[in-house]
């Protein structure tokens, strides 16, 4: 499956169907991804839950925060039931709580807040200076160069361009270790036009939640010189604050750093910029990371 086909499949997975008998429109069914990875990629469930929450919000309000909790491992063999609770509705804000279950077990929880933009104070941090994405090798190209064999496209609905080393580079050369990770990301393919501007904004927000999740925990491994060949990890919780509109099918820079890892967990903080320097989102994620014996000695 090529990446553009994968994006179309993902868009279809975000078009949630109402659950049978859910007349109130607050219970949706989302299919698992086509790939059979176990557990299911966390960004898939998070993006679906945000889509479910947004389907219940009045027009004119857009997501400004999504707080995700990954409660149990998920399976690619059963759909997700997303139940939406209306926590708050006002003229300026709406809050939704989504519980995702699979085969009757709660596997994921989301609290999302939506806001009607208002006039007010405005500032942002500057974007760091980095090479343009066109000047960087694609992730698949770097894998091919590192392992000396043709690496087929991963069939993922996103394009990644890492500015610095990858974790397997640092494992081979510990002098490359760094606590900062910068990566250009975008949804791979052309998004079909939407007639409803609120639905279009929600779609890009869901794709941001999906795409950025893949970049985060790599940052912890870069700091310690451990590759995914000698470590396993999964998200525990994940928060995205959305500040300004953007397009997820255009290049976005994720500027990530890891301030601490302890107790088998690693924390990653990040900022997301458009290529013209607009700060559109802030990220935070904590994950459990387990390293096989003999690795992680960089401290």
C-alpha cells in the first residue's frame, strides 16, 4: 500500500459511523487500521476519539486542546466504540469526554476542549533555524542507507524528514546523542476539499494528533543512544494544544526535547511550526520505555 492510498484509508477511518441505535449521535464506531500491528498505533485511536468529540460540537468552535490517556493495549481485529459525554457547553467553550472501548473493555480516554476564537493578546516563540524539508532525506531513504538494502515505502499516511540523527545512528556513534529532536512531518497526499469549514478544521486537527504521535518517543532514545532494536515503548498519555489554524498536508516542523526520563518512563515536550514560522501547536507526551540489558549507558 503506497502512502497516498494509506492517507485515503485513514480519512475513511476518521469518518466514524453512528453506532446502531445511537439516536442522540454521541456514540460512534471507528474501524481499526488495516495494518495488523499489535497494539494498534496510538495516534489512530486518538485521532478517531477527537473526530468523535468534534462531531458533537456546535459550529464556530474549534479544538484547542486534546488530552489522551492510553489505558490498555489495543487490537487490530475489533472496532473501537467511542462514547461522547457532553461535559460543558457555553457560548465560547465546549468540553467533551470520550471513552473508547474495544470488545467491552475501556482502552482509551480523551478530554477535548473547543473554543470560539476571540480578540486578545498574541505572541509566540520564534521558530528554530533548520534546513528545509526538501533538503533532507526521507525517512525511508535513511533506513535504506543505514541498512544497505532497498527499503520499501512503509505504507504510512505521512512523510517524515528528520533534521538530525536517528536513534540507530546514535547507537552506532554515541557522540551524536542529543536531547533535542527536530522532524518535518506532513500528511502524505492531497486532502479532498471539504464543504464545511468546521469539519475541515477538525480533520486537520485530527491528522495533527495522528502524525505527531509517531515522532515523540524517538526523542528519548536519541538522548540515551538506544535504538528501537533494543527498546520497546508505548504512550501513556499525550496532550496536544492547538493554537492556530494550519494544514496537515503541508510541512510542519516538530521541535522536540526530553527534559527527563526516570522510573521506566520518558517525557517529551514539543512545539509545532508551519514552514513560515507560525507556532500552531504545543505537544507533551509521556511513555513507558523498556530497554534490553546492556543498553542505555549514556545516562
